[in-house]
C-alpha cells in the first residue's frame, strides 16, 4: 500500500523536526565546550608589536628595579609585585610611563619581603595618572594589565 500524500508530508516534517532538533543539540554542546576552553584574559589585549617588556632577570641587591625597555599601547603603569609562589602578592613598586617606547625606567622598590618580584604593564585607563587597580576586584578595575597572545605581559626578576 502506497502512503498517501498527507502521510508523506507528515514523515518529511517529522524527519525535518528530528534533524533540526539534533542540530540544535549539537550547537548547544559546541557552545558549552567553547565556554570550557575559553580564554582566561581579564585585562586588555595587545599585539606583541605594541606591548613589550624587557628587563634583566637578575637585579640582586637593588633599591630600584630597572626596566631596560618597555613598549606600551597607551599611557600605562609598570607595576612590581612581590612574587608569592608564582603569583602577584603585595605591590612593592609603581611607575607611570607614556604611550610608546620607554627605556631604562627606574621603579623604586619598597617593603620587599621576597627574593623575587613580578613586573607587569597595566593600562592607565581610569583616573589619569592615578593607579586604579584593586586586586580583589581586578576584572572591574580600569587599570588592568595587558595580555599578549592570551598571556599577561609580565616578567619575574630576582632582586634579593
């Protein structure tokens, strides 16, 4: 017995509904997977050409850290933190820099209790010439660090 025209239409519609449902489910699983592998960038994205940081990794016994060369895409801050097991601890130095290239920038160190420091470049996007960054609200702070290739632009140096 041949199916009627109406039965054929119902079968085609059911097949389409199943196909669209499967497509919708696969889109949901893909977006959930994308969330799991998303970037952990919480600062400002910059190109390697526009954001650079060069310093000697061994500067033992200094009261001022010297950043040999820095390139900033906008006015920015050189921020020095005590190294606490590879993570930024208390801020121990801060210096403002202008957009573009700066060389031999000296950052006075204070209250240093660790042998190593983490040096990072943060944008100056809040109140001009005032460091507006709160470590407890880092993602909401206007003066967040720059990220290049999904990594924070930062270096570790030994100072003690």
